[in-house]
C-alpha cells in the first residue's frame, strides 16, 4: 500500500512503528527502482520537508505496517523548541550520506554475486530465523526483481547468481523462501582473500 509518491508535496514526516517499507526512485527510463528498505524506528520524508521540496521518492508498505504521520507544523514546532531534535536530524542525514557512499563503493568494487550475498546477509539478519539444526531460513520480503534492483543487476543476472549459489550448496531458494544450511558459508563468500 502506498504511503507517499514521488512528486507529492512534503507536508510532514512519517515514522515507521512496525512493518517493512520499500523506498523507490524512478530512473531515467521511468522504472521504479528499490533503493532502500525502512524498518521500525526509521523516519521517512524528512529530506523533502527540511529542503522545502516535493518528494523525490515513493514509499510503500510491503506488508502489514503501522506508520505514523507528523504534520510539518508539528515538526517545525518540535524543532524550534528542541534544538537537540534538529541535531538528530542532522546526524541522520550524515548517516544516510555515509550509507550512500558505502553503496557507491560496493557497486564499484564488488561483483554482483558479492553484492547479492551481502544483501542476503542484511535481510537474513532482519527477517531470518535459526532452525533447530543451526541452519538459517528466511521469507524474503522482496520480489526477485526488487532484489536485482537493489544490487544494480538485471533480473536475469540475479537468476544466474541464485542458480550458482544453489549449485555451490550455499543456499536453496524456493519462491520467496531462502534456506542456508551453513550460515558461515555466506560470510566466507564476502571475506577478503589474503594477498600473497
């Protein structure tokens, strides 16, 4: 269910109380690209509000979610009366900028396979559970097309990566269910290899 769309006026901010929210941007060809996931405790839409601009992205709940809206007048009053809150927004903006820089470095230096394994680890940490035998199981909150867009790859490329991970015995994929028999095998895949 949509929360807001790109181009909408920024009349306030949204706070995620529960659930998972997809933040999407439209590329030059008009395709909606998933750029980030929002989780409980995250604040959405603050950049457009602080800059006085329309929304540059869209947000949609990926499942049952509780999202609170705080009107811009209330936000401004809170910021006027509590300078520490403004500092928190500044810290959040700086952290988001650091994350964006880290993603740029990943996209420039990691293979698609490594980027996908890194994404699987992040998602497994949020959405996975440990089975009795020590393996990890997760219901993916995203479609394969969204997973591909998050690593900057085509859907077909992701399908090949998934096939190789299954051939290598690292993970099994069945619909949106991912089963990793040896969770350390994912970590082993992204460890840098020693030189020499």
